[in-house]
C-alpha cells in the first residue's frame, strides 16, 4: 500500500513537471513569434526546406498566443502576424526578384520565362504560408482561408510587380508576338509561353480586381490590342492599293491564320478581339474599294472571272465568303452588290425581250423556251457560285432570290412573266411525257421560277386553263398507258408547286387531275361500244365544275343533226347523271368513206368539216358562221387550227378569208391509214392584263422604232411630232415631249438609234 502511494506521488510530480514545460513552450512573446514567422517565411521564399512540423508548431503557438489575449485584442494580434509575412514578401521581392527584370540586354523570352518561374515559386510559397498562418486567418473569421490568403498575397505580388508589368513584361509579350509572327521556328515555344502567361494574368485579375486600381489583365490585353491596332492600320496603308484584291485577301487570311497559331491564350476573348480589330481595319475599311468601280479587280470582276474560270477563281471568292462572314454585319453591302449584279443581268434579259416585242410587234406569243431558259441558266449559274464559294450562306441565297423576285415581276409587253412560264411548263411536261430520257429538267427544276412570282393567283388561273387543255388533249390523243404517265407527271408538277406555296391554292389543280383519272375507265368502256360508223362523239368527262376553269359558252346551239343524235345516245347511257356538254372543247372522230383517213376534231371543227361532206364549196367566215351557228370568233380560231392541220385550204376571195376542204387528203394510197388530230381552241374568261407606266413607254418605243424603220433618219423635232400623232391616233393619249425624248435616248443607249456626228439633231436608225 505504501509503495502504491509513493508511485502516485511520483506520477503527480512528473505530470506537474511536464505541464510546466508545455506552458513555457506554448506561450512565447510576441516578438519571438514575429521572429519565428519572419525567419520561416524568408526560408520558404528562398526555397529552403521548412518541415511541415515546424510550420504547424508556429501555427499552434500563434493560436495559443491569440487565445490568451482579450477578445478585443485577438484580431489585432492576428493581423500583426500576417503583416510580418507580407513584409517578408515585399523584402524578398525588392531584394531578390525585381532586380532580375532590370537587365535591358535580356530578351523578351528570358523575362517572361523568369516571371513565370518566379510566379510558380510564389504560388508554392503561398501554400506554405496558408499552413503557417492558418489560425491567424481563422481568428479574422475568414470563411475560406485558402481563398483569403490567395487573394491577399496575389494583391501584394501585383503591387510589387506593377511597374515590371507595365514597363517590362507587357512589352515583352508584344515583342514575343512580333517574333512569333515573323519566325515560325519560335512560334510553338512562344505560343506555349503566351498561353501560360495569359492564364497567370487571368488568375491574378480574379484575385485582385476588388482591392487594386491596377487592373492587370485589362492592361495586359490592352497592350496587345494597341499593338494590333497600330499593326493593322499600317498593313492597310501598305497593302490596299499596292496589291490587287486577290493578293490583298490572301494577306488578310494569312494574318488570321497566324493569329490562330500565336494567340493561344486560355482566354479566347483576346483572339476574338484581335480578329475584330483585323476585321475593322483590313476588311471593313477595304469593303468600299472591294465593291468600287474604280477597282479593276472588284467583286463584280471576280464574279465574272469565276464564270469563265471557276476552278482558278473559286479560292478568291471563298476568301471573301470566309473573311467577310466573320464581320458583325456579315456581308452587308456585299450581298447588296451581289443582288444588284444579278438584277442587272435579269433586267437585261427582260429588256431584250421587250425590244424584241417592239420590233416584231408580237405580244401574244408566249412560247419562248430560250427566253425562259435564260432565267434557269442565270439561277443555276449563281446557285453554283454560292455553293462553290460561299458555302450556301443564307445571306447570298436570299440576295439571289430577292434579285429574281425584283425582275421576274417586271412587265413583258402588256403581259407578265406568268404567261410565259405557264407555257414553258406545259412544253416541258410534253418533253417529259414524250421522251423522258431526253428531258433536261426534273419536275422540281421545271417549277423553280414559280416561287418568285408575286401574283401567284394570276399564274394559277392561267395554269388551270393550260392544265385543262392538256388533260383534254390526253383524252383525245394519248393511249391509256401514256395517259397514266402524263397524269403522274402533271401531279408531280403540281406537288412541286405545292411545296413552294402551300396546298390550299393548288387543290383545284389536283382535283382536276383526279377527275380525269376517275372517269378514264368509264370513258374507255363507252368508246368500246359501237356507235355510228362514220362519226363517234367523245363520251363526257365527269368533273367537279367549280374546280375547272370557266368556259365562255358551255353548250352551243349547233346546226348539226348528226351530232345532236350522238349526244342523245350517250345521254341515255349515263342514267341518273346530268350531262353538261362542253361543245367548244369536246371532240368527235370522223372516218372517211375509204376508211383510210380519220379526223380527230373538236365539236366545232367537226361541224365545220361536215359542211364539206357533199360539196367542196369555198366558204368565207361569215358564211360558215351562218351555216353552223358558231360565233365568228370561234369560226376564225377553229378554221385556223384546221388549216394548220392541213384539213382546210385558206384562200383570199374579194379581200375575204375563205376556206375549202383540202382534197389532197383523199388522194392517199389505199391501205395506208392516217389519223389527223387538231388542236383544241379553248376560250376562257379574260385573265387580267398588266397595266403600268412601263406599258406606255413600250408603246412609245414601238412607235419610234416603227417610224424610224421606215424613214431611216429624221430630224429630232419631226420624230417627236410623228410619235405624238401616232400615239394620239392609236392609243388616244397625249404624250409630253419629255417622255418621248427619254424614250429616244433609251433607244440610243440600247443601240437602236444614233445621232449624226455632225448634225446632232439628226436621228438615224442603226
């Protein structure tokens, strides 16, 4: 028991002794703590090894010291310890680091590499400071101690290096960029250093942006931007008139490519801003000259050269597309110029056609494949260019479409483009139907120009008439298999138009085709039944009347007993159906007595032909109208078509146009069957005509050309008087002198007229 007591006493004594030792070690004086901190920070900055245990011990001493202070004193004491570390950093920078950047003979790479190494060491040192002074920051109630010290010491670092940044490092960065642009072998190393340096600037900016007035990243960037501002200004002055457009664009592209390689900063905004500066000085400033008429290698010239040598010139136009596409305003002015160039070409085609109408005085002939073909070629030409050079950029596609819309809707004589396009589409359908292998255009291509017509309602009204004529023709002339092919082609065309303007406007066209298809089988059955040997009337087409074009007269009061009888026969077969006879467009077949000749005629034509059944008299138009009950205009049109088919001969008797059956047709060799099919005259309600000032100008031009063709040369004043008289007589309008003068001058510009070299008042026809 005694031994146990003694042991306890010894233990107590030992414990007391140990605790006293601890108290002595954990409660050093403020000055000694400052000395410890200063010594340790200096060693850390000088890259001397400081054990983690040593840093942790000082941190504990600081903690114990602060806790033994009054509450009011604790934060102030914590700040004093941090200030010691700050003093060490400043002293170390002034003594050991800043002098490294005072050597003017060191190159830019040396200074930047030195700075990056210094900063790397500094960052590593700050991590140690965070351990050393952890408790001091905690006393200051910092939420994130690592962020607190990073921001604090970065501020100190930037303050100390402020003059070095401004006077040395930023200049070195610019010098490095210059070197990288000129010496490709150094480019990779420099771009890597710039990338690292830029990241340091961004990091320091984030840490110091609230505490310091010196915005390090902002000033760093501005130094780069100032350099490129000056550089590109000098480039523009040096290049824009000393090299041609092609070489200029290549130089600009090279600058962009160099920027991509050199300015590999983590912050992409530097490259973006430099390229904006480039765009401003080298592209925006150059744009007016690129488009100017005074530039022999302007944009229009490059376009024309591309059409001649697409492979050679493609790269130049691609450069325009790529470079100017990067501008904020994209292709502003360039696409306007592009549109104007196309518009001029389109207007020239229109103007040529209008002059052709003036010279020939033919304003009703709408079949002109070469005229419409020029627009297809024009569109194809620029579509190919946009695809090859401008990567199908929407700006250029829109400019192309707007150009076409502007000139497609100009008047052509007293009509519109729609009149010609409807006829052209009909002709292309015939090509597809008769020889699909030789057809040059698909349904999609055929209706390509349709989209540019503004007055689509008028186009569709004309197209409905054209479609009705073709459907009737298919029933008269086409075999069953080919008829199905024809309807398929017709439907494909309508569906392509539908894609371009919607289904609602085109539904009537689709119904017309379906009407024809639905009644085809029934028509065939009736035709198989035997009718009269010499004449068989067409069975009716069952249609939705509201969707078909209106006919001026549905049923004629024909003076033909045989046709009336045939109608009655057919009507009996169509029980429970009301038949409306379209006499003007229905057809019959008449077989000659020798069975070697068959006529496939419209009903009015059949009635006219039957007049010559027993006597081949010479009959004038009035007499034919009287005998058949047809209107005079129907007689004129149908007799003309029968004349074109060589069924009738035309003769002039007493200044009257007369017709007689062509007897040569009956002199055919026996056994050789011949079938003659005529066109169908399809009268329709008048489609609205174009009324514009342009029509009056065209009429004046026509009068001038007509007078000058006859006179060959005239005094200017005499020509004006004759034109005024002509317009008053034929148009019943008073034309002012100024308007006639304007038209004469326009004909001079277009090389129809010229003034005499000596007597300028004498106008000559060329």
